[in-house]
């Protein structure tokens, strides 16, 4: 050991390599090569050729269409008795993988472009025209100040604005929700999936379902877990939410459809599993910007030829359908190989260091211990 | 072998470890360390620093916009001659990554909230008011029973309901499809992709396309595979479907745009590949809830100031554009290292067990065979 | 070495196997088994049981809702002074994960189905009825030729068509954009994410935000990076684009929300990071089909009971919100094991080949070198 380097230098310039035993036996060698060939074929054939097609289209191709059914009657002020069907409360009428059901709303009828006093609050109250800067508006304004201070009601004067008049007053959200009857609405979800790897397609309306079944069935986790018709109230309940509370301010619900298919087994066992969860913030107590709402308008031309609109501030539940798929085919390669002389090779391969030998620095102590053959 | 444990106990308390040959050679050691450094730099630099940015944005960022063109003329009863353009038949007017073209519809004009007799069927026919429970409705109802039994036509009496009247009668689907001319409509698909890893962007309107080309070209897999304007009929045909059959009840089509780019080569070879497939159930024979339709309404105020609506039950084809991207840059590290004394190390590393030696239990039979040096 | 095969044949039939040292020491053996058990428990418990749930729902579940605020006043010809609010310029009124803001438009009022002369260009100009083939139309037509050649204005005659009349004339895009004031509009983005693996939920309205903060705050990368209210102009500017130029012809913008959370640390450090980029083609100079626009119509019944429509060719910006999430929990297992006799085993395991011994073909040169014990 006439090292001219330090130990550190020695360590850095050392090279470890596992010691390999080379066995000259045609039977073993041939088996070895066959196993290598199989692995090579697997790697080239499966991983390179096949998987590439898989990467393109991911694990599933899926399509989702939905159709909501149900009617609600309202006769609350200021509405007369009115009936609402899907064409009225599903907005927009179709979307990819999701649908919105209006459950509550603030209605402002017959809006026309013109001048009207602002709704009274700290910033809009005024005493004279000097308090109202003509042309001013900010990002929360409904319209542009005309510069006049006008009478809002007998008590209060507010700045006049140019806007869609009369203004929407959304200070009070109707409670209970006007269309709370949406709890009983149902939705038919049609979902088709394809596993392009295995050229396998299936839809969530199972083959044993016929037209009359579809007309009457309703999803129930226990009694009818494969009926593709869901009562909105049931879905919200399964997610641990209260429908009538949710209906007041709206929210976002997720409908998760999971297909985990073992295609080795009967394809009739490849069935969807539905779960429901609320996707927006769950802490309902939160008062900072809860729920889900948006505004939309229906436009009309009135008798005078002027464009008017009916403004809805629509609160409701957006349901998002997400499909997850996963199919497997058993691909295990069971490598069994027995050999008469396995014991001999075992002796060659395994070396036994006995506890009792510790301390004995024999000539053979470089890892090869005599008589080790006997131990096996 | 004076074991005090059983064989099982022995086995459980054994420890296997591969035997390692340590080579004290500065040339080999230095090469070893350099290779280790390169691997370390690769792991830290590429996998940790670089890949993190990649994980954030996935493999591609893509945007898709679509514009449908084409007109259709209808003059079937009860419609007068009428022209339909994109603003009429694309509903809603814009969506992310998808568009819907109405190909067939059932039209119910001038619906007003009011009372009218139900359409006659087993459950709605009645003889007296006693057969109609006031206030009753179920999830498939169009309206709420008023409790009266009224004359539907000369022969039949049905329960009266409060609903949007007159009721839609969707018993018969128009065949052939009213807007079957949609087969000749075209859609311009504009798709821009970005591979953020490689800071590479491209759009499917290739750089050699000019305005006049875009005005006249039409996708054709053989003659013009890069024109981004697709005839709806061609896409449906490539998917193996019959457009006129599909148009009657509607369906969902997928337009798959695949970008597989080898950025080592010319970027002009990074081009999109389009494929089309039907996404909803393909077994067209199925009678259980086939096709795709939804209802929407246009709202009007009639002369009397009453809100009326025109209800469409719209059948049509939803086209979903899905973009898959994949870019590669060759990153192979070719490790070639030759060494004069490789033969010597080979001798140290490989040991040869010859078949002929089986049965000979020499002193050296712990896996080290004499003269093995000569065999290599 | 009495080989009857060639060297190649020998090589093919060789079998390499690493040589393994078997240590008979209860302490080492027990530690070995414990480590194996831990690894086994990890593999079965974590990878099989836990990860399976993970595969189903991917790394995050997310919901996004948006609400645009702001008003714009227009009084350009042919419009009178008119005010636009979100219900007017957000089309459609709600979408999943995206929203469209109309920034420019070409308006064609009071279209009625009827006959009118084509807009004059090379192909539509005519001298007599013979130049106009009745019933002809192509994919770019606005209507169907009636076969007559009629006067378009005092100078020009064009073919008459059956169409929605008067025709839209989109030859000139308004510049500057009519609703360029959209630059000052703001959007509230509400995003809730869930990491189902860790049963962790959070929203982008942080817990320290209250109602009055939300009413007044505005996103600013430096001063207020967690305010979920974004000025449209700021987002476009951060993406390196000019809003007023973009507003003229429209485009597609991406709002990327990235949540990279280390749940070992305080959850208050798990915050969203917003980035903005333009998703459609960036080379604004390109004249081939730039920007983003679509057509939609509002339908009316006029005094004569005839259906009319107001056609919009809407140019605008589609904002697509994409959420990326990634949460980690440190799972390192630090395996430290010290053993008194480690030196002895090291001797057994490591064998030292010294440079100086090269060339010496001793009896022991099958990889076992004498005195190696001393070197360690």
C-alpha cells in the first residue's frame, strides 16, 4: 500500500464494480438469452410502438351530454303565477360537460336606456348637483353620472345616472330560493367512453336498460346504482350539502364518473361509479363572496320601437361532469425456471460469512470462506 | 456449522450483499467521478429545475377557436321559406373548444303561459274532472294539472294543465333532417399551440397559407391535409358515419388535432394531423335514448304585452375539438469509453464457471476458479 | 478450456450473475429484515392502496367561476348614446372556466328574411339576369340567388339574393374598438382547489380578505398579488400585448393559476400564483385570419308580427382560466445504521485491486487479492 495520494484522493479515484460470476452452461445460457429476448421484444414492441399511440389520446376518450327535466311554479310577488321548464332555467341551453340550473334570481323587468336616480347609499346620496360629477363612474357603477342630483324617494336625493333604468336592486336575496323546487328536477347524463388502447367502448346506459326503465328509474346508490337519471336534491345531499341553503346563493357541484375496468373479466363488470362533491368553497359560513351567480338579459323591442331588456341576476348550481377512466389487462410474465443443478450454482453464488469467524484474519478472508458449500 | 437456530431462523437472519471489486487506478477513478458528476448535474439541473416548469403547464398550451359557415333553406310546413345562417343554427354562439350545429328541430311557436289540454296518452286521458288531481305533476310533466278534464279534440278528452301553451308535440322527429344541408357547411378551426419547455409556438394555419388560399381551400386527407377548413359531411364520413342519419337525431363528434413534433428537424415538419371519430354511442340501432338534443327558446313580448316564446327542440351535432401535443428533442448521451487495460479488469470482474468442473469440489469452489484469466 | 463451441456461441450461452456475500450475523440479519418489512409496508400501503385513490381524481380538483364588472358608453354612428354592462357584452352569460368580453362589433339592425341585392364585388356584379343563376349559393354566400340582377346603388347592379336583409357589411372593422373601454373592466375570479390525496382545500380569496377589501382591491403583482380581482388591461399588458390593438380584432388570453403547496409548512403559505399569456397566434402582423370573432343575433317580433333580428359580428377577447396544482409532503425515510463490526464486513465486501499489481498474474488473480484487508 504505497499510496502517494491522501485518503480523500484515494477515495475519489476508486472505482467500485460488482463482481460477476460467469457460468458456462448451455442450458442456463440459453434460458438467459431467451429471457433477454422476451424482455427486449417487450420493451421495443410494447413501450415504444404501442405506448406511443396511447400517449396521443390519453387513457380515455369520453363524451358527456346532459338533459335536465322538471318544472317549477312560482307565484311570488312581483311575479304572477308562472311556470318554469328546462328551456327557461338551464342557461345556456347546452354546454360541454356541464350544465347550470337557475335556482334563485333577482328580476328587473322592462329596463330601458335612460336616466334615473342611483340606489341610495353613502356614496350616492347628494344634496345638490355639485355632489355629482358629470361623466364620473367607477368599476362598480351601474351607469354614468349625469351631474344632476335628483329625488330618489320622498326622503332621499341621489345622483342621477345614465343607465339601464330602472336599476336592479340586489340588496336582498330572495329566501327561500324562488326555484327551490329544483330539488326535484332530474338530469339524464349520457356518457360514452372509449379506451383506444383496447378498442373498447361502453356507455353508462347499460345494455339491460330499455326505454321504459329509463322513463321511470332514478339513481339510488343502494337500489339502483346504474340508473343514469339523477335527482338534483339527491346529488347535493350525497355531497353533504343542504339543497335549499345551496339554492339561495348558488354553487358549483362536481359529478365524478369513474370507470375502472378490468377487461380480463366480463365486460358487463365494467360499470361506472358516480360520486358527487361540492367544488366551490365549502365553508358556507363565509360571507365573503359566497355562492355562484351571474347576470343575463332577454332583449325585447317595446311598442315604441325602443329596445328593452329583462335583467336576471341568476343564482344557481353549476354541475360539472368529470369522467375518469382506467382499464387494465393482466400482463404479468411469470418466470418460472427450475434446474437440476441449481444447488451447485447456489453454492457458487452465495458465500456464507459466519459470526463465529469474526476476528479470524485467515488468508482467505477476502470474502471467500472455506467449507461454505456445506452450509447450503 | 454449529447453528443453534433452525433453518428458518437462519434464513431470516441472513443478510445478502453483492461483492464489490474496488479498483485503485487513477484513470479509471477519474473517469468514474466525471461520469458521476455529469449524472448529478443532469439530475439536479434537468429533473429538478427544468421539469418543475414543465409540470406546471403540462406538455402543451393550446387555444382553439372555430367559425362555421354555410346557409340552408327550409320551406317545409309549417315553416315558410326561410334561410338559416350561422347566427341561427350555432347554439350557443361560442364555446370553448367545441361548437354545436343544429341539424334538425321541432318548433313550437308562440307559446304563452296558460291553460291547455295535455297531449293524449294513457295517463292523460280522462272522462271527468275526478281523473285529474289539481296541482299534480311529475318529473316528466310539461305543466301542472288544474283539476279539469277538457276536450283535446273531437274524440278525446284530456286533463287540463297550466303550462307554456300550446304544448310541444315531439312524438315524430322530422325525417329527413330539416337542416340536412348542414352536410355542406364548413368550419374554420384555428388552433395555436405552444410547447413551453422548448419555447416553441405554431398555429395550424401554416405560414405558406395566404388569404386567398384560406378562402378557397377545403380539407382533404389526400390532396390538402393542412387546410384548416373542414366540410362537416367529410368529417362525419371519415368517422364512418352517415351524415343524413346522424343529422336526424344528432350526436357528438370528436375532432382530434395531434401535433407530434421532432424539434431537432425543421419546424416546417411540425404539422398537425387531424382525425375524426364519433364520441357518443356508435350502435346506431340502439333505440334507448339515442342522439343528442336539447331545448332552447327565443323570448318575445307580443302585442298585448304578454311574454311569448318560440321553443326549439334542437337536434344536432356537437363537435368537440381536442388537441394533443408532444414535442421531442434528442437528448441521448452516448457514453463511449475505451481503456487499454480493460482486459485486465475484465479478468478481475468476470469469473468463469465451466460445465466440466461440475462435481469437482475443489478448495477454490467458492466461486473462484483457477486459470479463468485464460478464458477471456 | 476444452470448448467445442465458437467464441460467439460461448458468449451467447454464458450467464452472468453478481456474486453475493451471505452474512450470518443476527444483528445485521434482523436489521435487514426490518428494513425489508418497512419497504414492503410502504409499497403495499402507499403505492397500492393510497395511490389508487389518487389516480382517480388526479392531483387537484378545481372549480372556477368568474364575474366581469364595468360599463362602457358608446355614441358612435350609427348608434345613439348607449350604455353597455356585463349582461350586454359577456356572451354567453356563463361558461365553464372561461369568459368572453366583446370589445368591438359590427351591428346590423332589423334584419328580416327577404330579398335584397348582394354587396358589390367581382363575383356579385351583374349586367342582366343571365349573370345570376337562380338557386346558386356557395359556402361563403349570405343567401341564395333569386336569378335577378338588381340595382345596388346608382352606379352598380348586383345579383339579388334571398337572405336576412339588409346584409351585413363587414368590410371595415371599427378602429379604435367600439368597446375599447373594456380595458378598465375588472373580473373577479373565484377558484377553489382540493388536493384529495391530502384532504386539503383552499380558495383564492384568502382568509384575511373581507368584504370591504374585495370591493376595493385590484390585482397588482407587486403591491397586491393575492387580490382575485383583475383589470383586463393589466392582464393583457402583462402578457406583453397592447389592449387597444387586441380589442380591434379580438384574441384568446390565458389566465394561469398555479398552486404549488408544500403542506409541511404553514398552509397560509399555500397561495396561488397568477400568470397571463396570449394563447392564439402572437404574430400580430399576420393578416391571414387574425383575432377572434363570431356572430350572434338577438331576435324580435316587429309590429307586423314578422321575426326580425339584430346581428352582431362580435370581436372580443376570450379569457381561459387554467388551474394547475401540485402539493407535496416530505416523505423521506432516513435510514441510518451504525454497526461496531462494520469494518470487518467492509473487508469482506470490498476488494482492492491496486494499480501496482497490474501485470502480476498470481494464483489469486481471479479477483481476490491478498492483503486487501490492510488497505481499509
